[in-house]
């Protein structure tokens, strides 16, 4: 169960608290919500605006998502967040079998890790801004800030399409003819596939009503760059996940 609360409430609460983006359907934030939703775990979610000093003072982290569970250290990496959900709900988000879990975590790294699918989509939005003097992609100030975090260079941007094509092909091959990566029911790989494809598909106002127009336009540049590369079976997984397992419209 996902419940949106303010910082003061979350700070005083116990259990699991998640700080997520309030301005864009960031795949990392939306996937974090999704794995807890799939695990049917109660989570208090705080919407984080950029440079929120109150949240920084509480979490000690200047990025999202951040997950805090009871008095344990803050978790910021996708693998830590998935690991917590798996610990709290064994078998619900990643397989219990060690070999199957290793395979699932490897696919998640391909999607959410450094130079993964989400990383490359973010670089495409940055590159669109840089090469168009801010007319496309992220607004210039946002692009400049993110370029430092993602190690953007024009040379790196030259290889984005080939990298994304290979990652999507690998995911489609691992999915095969199954309805879900988890087999008969979804797991974390399905959640991450669905949420990380969001920047690569057209995103209407009805899909995500709170997304402001300049950032909607930024997301559209990634869809323009890579949308045609997404295999139909992966789009079908995304559709099933939002129809049956994730919140729709996307709520940021």
C-alpha cells in the first residue's frame, strides 16, 4: 500500500519510507514504488522537489529515490531497494533460488545500473539539450546539472543507440514467449522493465497528469531516439504491468 505523506509525518514514522521525485516519473523512483507495491508492503512516500533542504537534512542524500526502513541506514541504490523488498517479502519481487535470483539481479542491473537502459535514456535527454542549445531535451540548467552526474560527453552520446539496442534485445531474448519475466506472475524485472520504458514511449497528459510540459518534452526526446527500438513483447509486458500491477495514471 502506497500512501503519500509530508516530510514531517514520514520522519516521525517507523517502517518503510520512500522519498521519490515529485517533478518527473523518474524510472528509478517509479520502480522503487513499484517493487513495494508488487510485494504488497506498506510504504509512506514523500514527494521530493529539487534541492529540498528539509529532505536533505533528514536523509543526508541529495538524490532520489531514498528508502528508509525503521532505523536502518538510508538506501539509495536500486539493488539495495530491491534487496530490502525481497527481505521483507521473500519470493515476491525476486526468486528465492540463488541462481534464479542472480539472473534476475543481473537483468535489473542491465536496466537500472550505470550505463544501463535508464542511464542511456537520461543521457539521450541531456544530449538533445546540449546539441540544440536547450530547444530539445532537458532545460539547459537541468541538462548541465545532470551531465555531471551521468558523465555526459559528446563521445559517449555517439554510442547510445547501439547500447540501447543491445540492451533491449537482451531483455526480449530473456523474456522469450513468457507473459512476465517472473513466469506466470511478475517480479522486479517486470516492474523495472515497465517503469524504465516510460521515457521510451509517448507519454500523454493522461498517462502522467502531474508532469509539467517542459519535462514532458524532455522525455519525448528519448522516445524519439529509441522508441522504435523497443520490441513488441517488452511493450506488452509494460502494458500488462500498468493495467494489472502498477499505479495508472502514473502518480508523481
